[in-house]
């Protein structure tokens, strides 16, 4: 059993992006130093968010179109091979289950499953090359 600490309820409009409660709004900075300090903090926050989003790597990739094409070809090939292997395992499992059900000699379902298994086995035995 997991016990969680009860958090005080905070309305959605009073939270930051990370889900932490927002600080109460402060008065506008009075002096020039305070304004520059606030501007510096805001700029620093923006640069940290841009670094986390890895926008520099993305723009660098867009400037090298042949690398972008190569990466897309590799990812497409890997995706296609993964789908083919996954479907093969899935189909093999379904055929195995159907063979087991066909061996049970169920009255109506057994004949239907046996026909499906026979059709699949004939297709596998055909030499198409």
C-alpha cells in the first residue's frame, strides 16, 4: 500500500509549468537594477528551456539535408523490420492457438479452424520462387 502526502489544493491558474505552486505576484521592480535583474532571470529561464528542447541540434539537422534524409531512411527501415518481425510472431502465435483449438474437435468451431489452418499450411508449402 502506497501512502501519499496530502498536498494543499492549488487552483490550476496558480501553478507553474512544472506543477509547483506559483509565487504570489510581486510588485513591479522600482529601480533600474531590479528591472535588469528580472530581465536577466527571465532571459536565463528562456535559454534553459531552449537548451532542454534541443532546438540547436534540430536546426543543425535542418541545415544538413543529406543527414536528415539518411536518418529518415534508417528509421523507416528499422520501423519496417520491426513491424515485419512483430507481425510474424503475432501470426505464428495465432496459427499455433488455432491448431490447438482445431485439435480439440469442437463441433462447429473446430471445422472452421481446421479449414483456416489447412489454408495457411498450403500457402506456406507453396514454392513461389
